């Protein structure tokens, strides 16, 4: 048996035409076109890039290394090392201290290198006189031996600290290379 859900046959208004219901209130509002979003994103990226570049430049200008200040900090840290600590600990501390000094004063990447990498790098500290470079290399070899070889715990590390202090106080820090001034440069040679 069929039971109609909508009794359209009995309703006289069932087939009369009515005004259409406006669809506008039910449709989503269109946003700006895609290209406006793309321009806004490019603008944000450009502004962020300019800000990053300006901050980066300011940071590099204000953080020019002061080798003498690095030397003073290294000597103060060296004075704070306990010579009665285990030799491996003293050697590791002195090695890091010297490497950090080389990184700050010379811009040398020794802080991030192993002993073998430092020794095998031919241009390592090329601005230093040969005798100072050799002394530094020998000191690093001694530190490496104390760090990685079995050493009696009663090994005297005071001479090691004295050698490091002497090296820090006598190490020649090269003068920064000045950029040539175009007004003081000699005139170009004539072509001929």
C-alpha cells in the first residue's frame, strides 16, 4: 500500500508558482582575488628580508672582534683553571680556551676542528710568525696527548698552564687588513 508523504493532491497551492527564494544570503562571500594574496605575501617576504639584512649588518658592524679583549678573557679564564684537577680535564679546558681565543682573535676555525684537522690545514694561522705557530702546534700536540692517552692522575699540569699563559701573552696578533681607499690608490696604468 502506498501512502503519500506530501498530500499534494489534496493541497490546492501545491502547483502554484511562487517567487524564487534569493540565494545570496546562503552563498559564501567572495574574498579578494588570488593575485592580491600573492602580492601581499611577496610584500611581507620583502619587508622581512630587508629587516633581517639590516639587523645582520648592524650585528656584524658592532661585533668586530677585539683581539686584546679576547686575550684578556682567555688569560682570566686560564687563571681560573684548577691545576690539581685530573690532567685530561685540565688539557681539555686549556685546549678549548686556546681554540676559542684563536677563533675570536684570528677568526680561525680551530674551535670546530680536531687536532688532526688543525695540524693538516696548511694555512692555519698563516699570519703568525713560524716560531709562534710551531710553539702553538706543539702545545696542541701535548694537550691532545693528555686528553686522549692514559696519563697517571698525579701528572703535574702546572707547566702546561704556564706554557699556555706564556703563549697567550706573547702571541702576536696581526693587525686587521685595511680596505684600500680608492682616493689613495695609485692612478691606473695607461693602456698601451
